[in-house]
């Protein structure tokens, strides 16, 4: 995961909790959903967004507001 807390998959950005920065995540996707795993444990399941990004605001600490797209 990138330092800005996003993983880029097929030109889309998916936000993750800060604790995953620098870690490798696995991805499984269908036409409508994307699932993100770390060490084979599910971390996030999101619908494929109509915009370019998907994230939960609670994943970003107040000082990281500028990283949000």
C-alpha cells in the first residue's frame, strides 16, 4: 500500500487504514465488488465505485485530510 493510504487497482484508488502503509495486499475482484486482503485475511470489501476512489473517512487521521482525493 502506498504512503497516501491508497491502493491503485485498474486506475481506481481504494483507501485502507494507515496500519497497512508499506504492506502488500492481495486483491480479488468481480464486475461489481473488490476485496482486499492482507496475509489472507479480509480487510475491505467495496462495491466498484462510479467515481475513481473508494475510502472510509474514518481510515484517515485528521492530519491526513490533505491526502484524501
